[in-house]
C-alpha cells in the first residue's frame, strides 16, 4: 500500500479499512485517482460507490472525535459501519448502537462521583479511571463503574436515588453519604439506612411511571432504564426526552404510553394490561397499525377484564392463591402469553377448571347464581371433578338452565 498523506489517512482511510468498507487496494487506487484528478479522497470513494456522502462526512467527524479523545477508535468504527449499512445520521447511529451514549463535551457526573467516593463506594483512583472511561466512551459515569465491576446496578440505583434526594433538597449531601456508607458496611438497603439514621426519605419511592411501564412491556431493559435515569439526573432532562433522544422509544410510543398511564391512574387499566397493549404497539410495523391498536383499545380492555374476572373468581373460591398469581404473572408478561394460559401451562390450574370458571361466570351474569353461590359451586365442581351444571343440579340452584 502506498504511503498516504497524513491528514487523509487520519480522516478516512483507517476507519474505512478497519470497518471493512473498503480494502487496502481500494484505498490505494482511490488515493491515486484523487491525487491525479486533484479531488478529495472522500469524493472518489463516493463516486466509486464505496461510501455515501453521508458516510464520508460521518468518517470525518468520527476521526476528529478519535483524535480529540472523545471516542475510542473501536466505537468510531462501529458507528461508521452502522451509518453505511443503515443509511442513518451519525448521531442516530451512535445512540442506537449504545442507547446510554452521550455527546462529547457534555458535563460528566462529578456530583454523582463525589457522592460515591464520599460514601466509600469507589476510591478516588477508581473514580478518576471511571471519569476517564466515561469521556472516552460517552457512557454515563455510573454505567461505566458498573461495567468495571466496581459497583452493582442496585448500588448505582441507591446512589442515583440519593443524588436525586440531594438535588430536591430532601437530604443534605453529608446525610446522603452517611446513609450510603452505612448501607454498604451493614449490608442493608439505602431505604433502611435512612430509617436507621432518622433521615428524611420523602419521595424515596417512585410512582409507576413511563420507565416502569416500558420495562414491564419488555420495550427496554432495567439496565437501559437505569442508564436513562442517570442521564435524566445528570443532564437535568425529563425521562421521556432521554428515552427519545437515546432511541429507546419513539415519540409515538411515548405519547401512547402516557395515555395508558393516565388510564392506569384513573383505574381504567391495570398495570399489566397497559404493558400488554404497549407490547402490541411495539410490534406494529406502521403508524396506521399503531392507530388501529389504540382505536380498538376498548376491546382490549374488555378482553383483559374478562380474564381478570376469571382469575378473581378462582381466587375467591380458594382454587388459586395470590402467590401462584404473582409467580405466573412475570412469566406471562415475558412470554407474551395470557395469564390464564400460563397458569394452565404451568399446571397450576387445569383446562377443565378454567372451562368450569367460564361457565360459572355465565351463570352469575344471567342471574342464576349470586357471588357466594358461584364460589361454592365452582369449588365443589373442581374438588369432585364433575360438570358444573351437575353441581348446580346437586345444590338445586339450576333454576333457569342456560346453554353453555
């Protein structure tokens, strides 16, 4: 390979070759042609179809970031390849490759770092290394320390909560450090440490919000939410803005999720019902399909309400316990499977029991049974493994036979 002019090699050549976008021979030919025609190397690569104009511009920016030590070379290579393959803008590529990545020059979480060091969670040397890595990778400091195995996600969450309480003037900085230090040394939780020290803990628990909804719906992971919360705190932005800017959720998804959260707050939806709808919105491939799902929201609510009624019926008569429901619910959400089917698949309830419960529900709705009779009849049916109608005949409750 011929010796390249220094500036050209730094700006485009290394990134393009290491990213597999061009071969050394391609670059050699392109440089020769660029010198002969007295045009830029980027223009030659663009004309030969090796890189688009967008990719060439991205390569120039990325090379400068590497030179300025704002980004590792490996991260720059991945970003350039992504820009070329996906045809997206550079900043979009960076965020989609690493949702927690921030832009060069943004402020680093010195306050959070000082809190961690002051509580003895990290040493000054470890903090300095974390800050250095944060600058080079664009990752928030807390997530860098997690990746370095210096803190656990749980401890990072404690520190973010403590920093938020300090920011909101609920806690003093010294109180936050003392509570964190005690929690670490005694092996207790941050909340318990606040209680033991008689420190104020107002606002410690977050309400079920958009972050929790997206995690419950498997749209984002708990780690991604933790990274977003760190950026929210450090950069003083709204969580919705961070989720959108980092490519974790679209503007439409965030808007729809807010509507669903309002319905949860009003008692129209349960949290798991809202998560099921969010998952369906995520699987939509067009705006029209998303709008269709939202327009049919009432049907979704009614379907889920019917399932909840069956679950409540089984629970009221003692066939299903709260612990069994709590065990099956996360499995149901993870597998995107109705809770009733999960209960059957796991052997907690049989298909015959579910069918009897549906029959029982129909007799209640038609006025043949009241709620107390329904619980007795359903339990008797399951325990004696007999048809539900025979149970009603046994008790003399089948006054008006209903075909089911």
